[in-house]
């Protein structure tokens, strides 16, 4: 039923409503998890276009040429997955029924994101543009969940094609979008999450009504419910295909188009569970569902009201999660190797003597090409309000560097200049950060504390500087001056980050060379003997838990003979 592809187990998104955050921000996070992908920070400058001008569309994952679409008269500045109007779009791929993929479509999920960001001033505009574009030009990707948000609200959109042999009446896509309550948090991670939406829990509205300036999402009639949009064919297409029978109120989007199997729950929904578990007093009732072992387990809600207001640091921590302290923790077996790394080699499943086994798939993973936390704030001018916290590797292994969405140029280290997926460059953040993390992974328990200290120091400095730089920007009289200040600041922080990471790389190779530890003082300066040589190295040996497992497996093979008593 599900498409088997490497992308099917990639990516994680978190969504935080403005009343669920500690400072009134709307947040969207994204781990872009794609093995071997070299992905710099995207930048599309604002532009104007002539009537009749066309835009060539290339598939985001493969750069394959797909076709042309009409260009918009005006497009907006985009940095990463956020634009100058404080609109952010993220995604996770869930695959779904393979026969629904539309090979005749000319817009893929990645191109759809960046085209919508260049054309949208609000999340609602982005929803309208995304759904109308794929209906006009066709959608050639598999099933996708999108996070679509701005400074005021956040939505979860799920979309699939209607196959290459569709009829005109069937439509070209089936989609549903739900507004996440302002007081709530939500998440998706490569499994369709929208179930029943016509059963009275939501209020269904038309796109034309939503786009009416007089439409009020805070209307008392919506109290206790959320707003839902959907394509006209979302139920009828499933009926036509023989995938659903019954009343519309009983229709479930994921049951019809992408029902969760074991992998969809254990590899994907478990990541959602781990995020919700951080902000719930007791989320244990959903462990059986996330574990994927009980078919009748209680499924998780689409969103929850957190038990505390969510901070930027909370989201940094959540993006670095490896199921620590949960039933899915990776530190209770020898899979992490001698030095107990909370990562596992791919693929996710493997066979021993013809029997299939699996690895856990946490939020933080080694294949992350880049990670972001997008912060959108209604209380600030738009050129200041959107701060795009970016890291060009596994979120656990990098600092989230502030890139303001108004910026008109990128730091060189995030630009991709002079590097690609098979070309290393010391000036490129993707490669320097990966160099460091790949030194640390195999000797995690010994080396990670050093990386973490640098990472956390940078994170803390950026958070401390944020009010100061934004106050300076607010004091400037024009938007142009604010944009220049924040562009210069973002580029400066990017340059400082890669410089610090280069220093960290050199420090790690010296300090931990040959699986020993060279001692340093509290400032990180290497100690020397009175004669000027490096101080005697420390030899940490096996961690005790691993040593016990080794002896349990080998018995007396490595037992040191005891001297015979006299």
C-alpha cells in the first residue's frame, strides 16, 4: 500500500500556536532528513515579472526538469523556508497509495513550497496558492504533509495526487487542511495524521470564505473546534476507487489514503509521541499506538494543549531528541557501539538468519541535511519578526544560527558556493559541520560533551543577543535600514559560527586522537609537561555498561589469570 522510498522515513515537523508559546511566537520546526543530500540555505530574492513570463520547474530532490508554469507579477524574498512576510512552510513525506502518484503533474512538493513562499503574504494565501497550483498543473509527488504558518496562525495540510489516469470529474488532487488551535502544539513525521474531519469536531469552511477579509477565525461559533478546508473530491474520490464506504462523517483521510502500518507508527508516529510527551503530564496511554504492536491501540490526537508554554530552547531540545528516558530510548542496548551513540546505521530494518528486525528512528538523526526553527511574531514589524534559526546538519550536532527572513544575502558558509554533495569545502557549513559530527558519532559518550559545550554556548549567545539586535533594528527609522542591519548581523553570525566550528574540528582531532584523551585546563588549553611536551594522555577504556555486556557475551575468554596462591 505504501510507497517504499528513502524519503518515506525522512523529516520531522513541529508546530506551536501563538498562545502555546512563551513569547507569543508561532513556531514551525523542520529536520530535512535525506541521506547524501547537500542542501545549502535557500534564497530567492524579491522580484517583479513581466506579463507572459514563465517559470521553469525542476524537481527539488532530483533537479529533473518538469515543465513550466506562469510566473507571478511579483515575488517575495525567501530565506530558507520562510519569507519576508513571516510565512513558513515545512513538510514531511508519507507516501500513501502508490497508484495516486501523478506522473503527468509538473509541480513536486519541494517546488510547491518555494513557489508558494515567493507568492504568499499569509498562511491562508499559501494554502490557496498551493491547492490551486496543483489543481491547475498537477502534483507529481507522493503523499505529503505540510506545515503552513504565519505570525498569526498555523495549519496542517495533507495532499495527494489522483493518479495519471484520472478523469476530469475526479480532480487532480485530494487534500485537507486543518487550522491548529492557537493554544495547541502539533507535529507530523512521515505518516499522514489527519483522520476524521467531518464528524463534528471541526467546522468546515470554503476557501473563498476563508479568504474573505471579514472572516474571523475567533468567531464564537468556532469555540472549542478548529477550522477545516478540503478539496471537493476528498471523499468522493475514495468512494470511486473503492477505498471507502459509509457516511461522510466516518471518513478518515489517512485510513483511506495512507493508513498507518507498523513502520508508519514505530518509525514515524513515535517521533510525534516523543514531542507530545515533553509537554504532557502523562502521555503513556499512547505508547502502544506509537510502538506499533497493538492494532487496536488508541490513536494519538492531531494536536494537544501543552502543560507549559513552549520556548525556543524547548524546541531546540525537542529537535535534538533521541527518545531519552522513554520506552524507545536508544541507550539500553549495544546498538550504539562501544561509546553508546544514540544513532543507528541505516537501513531501518535488517535481517538475521531470514528474520527481520528494526532500529528505532528518533527525531535527531545522522542523515539530517539541515534543520530549522522558524519564529514568527505578530508584535514586531515583519522585517524583524521572522527569525529563521538554521543549522546545516543534524540538529543535535549544530547550533541554530539566526537568519532573519528579510535578509538580502546569505553568509558564504550557507550559500553552497564552492561545494556540493561530493565536493568538500572548509568554507562550507554543511561540510564542516558534518566533518565534526562524523568524528563525534563513533565516540559519542567521550566526544559529544565537548561539542555540546560549544553548541550550547553559541545557542545561548544568540538568544542573549536577540533582544539587543532587534531593539537596534526597531530604533531605525526605515525598513530598508532595518533590513540592512539584520542582513549584516545574520551574515556575521554565520561567519562566526563556521569559524568556531572549524576551531572545534581542529580541537577534537588533537584532544581525542587515537581513542585517548589529551588533558586540557578549564579554558580548553592543552596541558604540557615541565619540559614542554603534551601532558600524559588519559585512556578511558570501555564504558562500564559496555564492558559488562562484552564479558557476558565472551565469558572467560578475556579473563586475566589469577596468580596461584602460595
